[in-house]
């Protein structure tokens, strides 16, 4: 029974195609022609991309001054997921976006009306459509830029990669200088205290208090040495930088457009038009069929009446 229903269904479908093949061909051709025109009108864009890996550590003092036996990470190693996520957040920061928008005058470049009420929203939407940052499956980061000018696309991609270090360092410097101020103040206080102890030692050298002060002096000297080491590390972090990334592939000027892929637009649009036309004609036939059945049913009721 099921096979018989399938046969009838296939026969009905074949009959439907035979009845409507002219309409299907016309509508599909119209869809294909329209898609060709649209694809030709779309402004082509070129793609440039930068691939970077995060560095394993961003602290100069920990990377270079800390005893390697207790150093958390090798300065030459690639970073892992945590470092990748940190770089992603910075690359998507408003500071980098604002810098790129200003340097390349993207408001004018994207042909956005400067008097538009929603110009900032339009500009940000264009930015997000043309500039993207993503994490790859190998914990690298790809910065991809689409633009109508291949040189601008490459320049923006490389500029974003370059801005990464400056923005990262700016964030770190704010904290590093505050840390330096704190350590410097504590170190100076400790140094002054040790100096006072040494003065006291010279005064009580021939008295019984000398031994107890000497022991305290030794302890405070150890503390002063530790603070001196921390002070040196804080100075290094405040006044020196390490790159936070490894550039695997810098952006190159593309010779071939990446968007639109015209043949793909035409093929997909043509297929979509055919499917839409098929179901539209099928629906129209079904409506006509239902109306006929209703009309016959009404006539039969009238006759019986």
C-alpha cells in the first residue's frame, strides 16, 4: 500500500512539473537574471588578515629577573587559552576601534553621512561587518579585514596588530606605576628605619642592649634586601615592555577580490527562486483544487435541497 502511495505521489509530482514547467522556467530565469544584475552591482571587497599567537608572559620582571626555578612561564613560549582570551578582549576594545576609525577616517571611507542622526551606530555596524577578530582552533588569533581598497585592508589589519601591544602596555603601565609608588614608599621607610637602628647600635655599642639590637638589625636588613629586589622588579615593569604577541602571518595586499563570489550568488539565488516558484505554484494549485471541491460540494447540497 505504501509503495502504491509513493507511486501515485511521484506520478502526481511529474504531472505537476509538466503542467507548470513553462512558469517554473520563466520564474527561475527571472531570478537568475536578477541575481546576476545584483552581483554585478555589489561593490567588490578585498580581504587581508593577520595571524598572531599570544606570548606566554607579559611581565618583564617575572620573565627576565625571577629565578627560573620558580618562574611561572617561559618568556619564549606561546601563550595558552587564557592569554588568547585576554588578547581577544583587547583587540575588540573601544580604544582600538576608535584609533582605527580616526586614523583611516572610516566615517568618510565608508561613505556615512556625517549629519546622520545615527552616524555612530552606522559606523560601528560597518566596522563590525568589515573587521573581525576570532580565535582559531590552534589558540591563535586571526584579524580579518574586508575593504574596497586592498591596500587599506592590509594597512588596517597590520595596524590593529600593532595597536595590540600599545593598548596592552598602557593598561599594564597604569598598574605598574602605582605598584612602583607603593614599593618605593615602603622601601624608603624601611631604609630609614634601618638607618635609625644603625645609629642606635653605635650609641649602645658598649651596653647590654647591643646584642638584641644587632639581631633586630639583621632581620630588618633581610627585609630591606627583599624590598630592594621588589623595587627593582617594579621599576623594570614600569619602564620596560615585552611584546605580547608573535606575528605568524602579517597582512599582505590582496590581488584578488574576496567578496562577492558572483557565481555562488547566482547559483544559490537561482536554486532559491526555483524552490520558491515550485512551492508557490503548488500552493496555488492546491487552493484552486480546494475551491473546486467546495464549489462541487455546494452544488450537490443545492441539488439535494
